[in-house]
C-alpha cells in the first residue's frame, strides 16, 4: 500500500481523487463525519472493498489499518490501498505496529518554486552529482524584492491564489486553528490547549535557528517538558520540523542540537507578523528576520527536490561551538556529502565559506562540493569544490 502524508491543504485529497477517478473508484473521505462513523463501526467492510481502495485522512480512524493488515495477510498484491493522512504515520501508535514492511510512505510538500512557475527543477540532482554544473555565465534577473515576495508567499496552493496579503493572513489564521483544534487535539489530550498557539508562535520565531525549547516554554509560562511534548505534536501535524545535527562524530566540539524550521516560509512569515514591506526595510531586525526566513525557504525548497529523487538522502545541519556551520548538509548512501550555506546579502565574503571549508577539509574526497546561496547576480567558483550561486538557481536551470 501507499500512504501520502503531509500537511493539510497541500493537495493530497485532490491528487487521490484524480487517481481514484482514473481507476473508476470512489474515495472514502474520513473528514466527512458520517463516513467516518460508518468506517469506525465496520472498518473490515471498507478494507475488503474491490481494489484499489482509496482512503482520505486515514488518521481519523487508525483502526482501518488493522483491517487493511488483515486483507494484506491474505493478498499481498501491490497497489491495493492508497491512503492520505495529515498526521505523520509514525505518530499514530496503532499504525506503528500494523503495516511495517507493507507500506510505502511518501511525503507531499507545499508547492516548490518550480511547480509554481511551471519549470522542472534539477538543482538537488546536480548538486549531488557535480555542483560545478550549477555554475554558469548566466546572471540572475531576480531582484531582492522578488525574493522577499516568494518567501512571504510560500507554497500552499490556497493562499497563493489569494489576491491580497490580508486574505492570505486570514487563511493562515484559520488554517492554524483548524489543524490545532482538529488534528492536534485528536492526537493527544492537551491540558493547556489555550497555550498551544502562543507556544507555536514562539517556536516559529526560532525558524532557521538552533532549537531552544526552554526559551520558547518560558515565554508562555510552560514547563520545558510540556513544551517538548507539544513540539512533537506540532511536528506530527507538519507545522514544524527539526533538522537534525549532522556529523556529530566528525569533531568533538560539534553542536548536538537540531535546527528548527517552519514547514512553509509563508506560514512562518505570517506567524512572525512580518510583511513583504517590513522585510524590505534595511534595519537590523528586518535583515535578521529575512535571513532566517530565507534559510527556511531555501532548505525547504531543496528538501522538496530531494523528496522526488529516486535515491534516499540523509539531511541535517552542521555547527560547532567555535561557530563553524553549514545550514544544510546532504549525505548520499555511499557516504558522499554536499553542503549548502544561505546568505541574505548580495555579496559573499571569504568568511562565509568558513563552515563549508572546514567540512571539505574534514571529509576530504567524500565532500562533493559546497555552495553559498546569496541574492547576488553572478555564479562562480570561489575555491576548490566551493561555489557561489544566486538563490534563484534553485528553480532556474544553469545555462552555459
């Protein structure tokens, strides 16, 4: 069976309806309360329907997975069940023990910039093959204001279609409330329900930074242990994710803490209360906020591209206590590694390569290459296996 997991409103239901229509089948929609009640009353009946069986938002009735398991015990033909869920599969206790080894899990992200523009993106593919192929004489035509607009817009389909920032803001407010009231509460009994939105806002303020749960908890008068539990719930419904520390055995002074990212940069900007006009200012606060949001945006775009590659990759960030850091480290299964650093300026200094240079020198031949993404126009090679690229190279193929 195949399960499509991902945040609400990214298009999972639309996709599964199109697949079902092509197969001449119906979709069992568990967001519909009468349908949910019927499935809850007799999950075996629905699991035994003629294949393929399409079930939308399966997390509402996790018992359906036991019924599916019983069907697969009798008939293991692939493609019999296609499910969608807006909660991480591994966060469901019943699911975790039901279908191990029989389930192919795919995460559906918000739209990538290439999907928005109708372009095929090859950045991640080229980065992991030979980063030098990303360098070209082609100059970027994207000004800073357009980068800001893309970061603030994010990739959720519905707010992208809204004509005004006010309309988008209302959608984000409703979206967060819906996810917390419906999905988070369904996952766990929450004793401090009213403190969850402000905790989420505090955590969102750390996007693109090393996670500090204690700081976020103290800001809403919550115990750190409670905040950690709530953070796991917010991750389970795809509002946040932790980018783990990578390569902690490479250097003894490596930081073990993960970085935190809001799943979508548009949602992050809304939670931070920043508009495109505010991010365009050149004061210290606006520059810092844009820097963190741009990192979340770039890391998210690369992770989207990695998700549709045939090969699986490990991702993380690398940071040492003496401030050598790489925002995103990508490792192939053969042990080769590439690194990405994100800078919100139009020029790159030698010090901006400090972390990538240390990573290269530590890994030797296992280091494929590293790139610094910036808002400048030019791409060029700075040093051995170290390159500078404009941010829009993420979705604009290099032309020799």
